[in-house]
């Protein structure tokens, strides 16, 4: 296993850890999230349009429910219905994700997961994506009082790893991911196509990588 570069080597040191978002960052699951929400909302007489979902997607599902006019006392029931629908789908890993994660681990970088999705949904999907045993820590929406963009999940993961926020990167695909990282004090890496790069630029993010694999290649150098 390689050791992270030291400052005296002339190469920027690697982060001690990289923590990842799940949906849209590691897992190609946004289409499944749309269908699960559509089915969960149907008994309430709410029709979720695909265009509305794509334009307004946020991991902050309480905000989505509020914008759709769902009464607050139904939030938990609706979230449970959504989770049951999600457990029926089989998301795939986004291209080059597994290879990128393996390269980071070979270089001694610790890996973790911080997601606004529920434990039952993601834990079932991790082995299906051949990612079992990859993450040293995983924090789900069930584990915290406030999910993204609140920093609770990221702070909890850093505590488990015993790291300072500045020593770990957070990788995500939405402005809520960025807001969480900033609130926790961790550097942020933007990836994927969930969010228009212009929206990230308006938040001060100067680059969006097409995916985790491309970012890892830039961080570690071209693959052999």
C-alpha cells in the first residue's frame, strides 16, 4: 500500500480520508428515486412530473415534500413508502466508480459514506454494486437529527474516523452536498451531472468533474 505524499516530496499530500455522497455520485440511482417518489406520492393524489423532479432535485427530501404541498404530519409515512419502493430497484455504480475507489484505498486513503438516503435502502444496494467492505464509516439519514445541508452526518463520520474536517474531502453532486461540507469545514469536490455546472459556479465551485473516476485520475495521476 502506498503512503500519502509528504509536503517535502513536491507533490500535494493526499487527503487522509474521502467521504462520498451516494445517489448521483457513486450510484446511478436518480431515475429510481424519481420512480419511487412518483409511486409513493400517487396515493396522495400528487403526480410528480419528471421535468419538475430533474429541475428541483435535492437530497433534502423534506424540502421536496414541502414544495409539493405534502402535509408535514405525512412526511415520515411517505418516506417509509419511498424506502420500500427503493428497496425493489437495482441501481448500478456510475462508470469508473469502483476503480476509482480501489485506487484511493491502494494509496492509503480512508473511505466513508455520508448520504441523505436511508440505511435500509443503501445498505441493501452496497453489495449489489460490489462495494462491500469499501467504506470504513457510513452515516445515513436515519443516524442524524438533521440531514443535508446540515453538517450533522459529515461531522459524525469525521468523529468516527478521528479526523479534523480539513483532513478529509467530501465528494458530492448537489449544492446541498457543498453546503454540508462547508458547514462542517471540509473541502468539497463536485462531480456528476445532477447539477448544472453554472449552479456550482454561482456557489464558488470552479470545477465539476464528470465522475468520481475522472476526479481520482486527476488526483492520483493517469491509471497504469
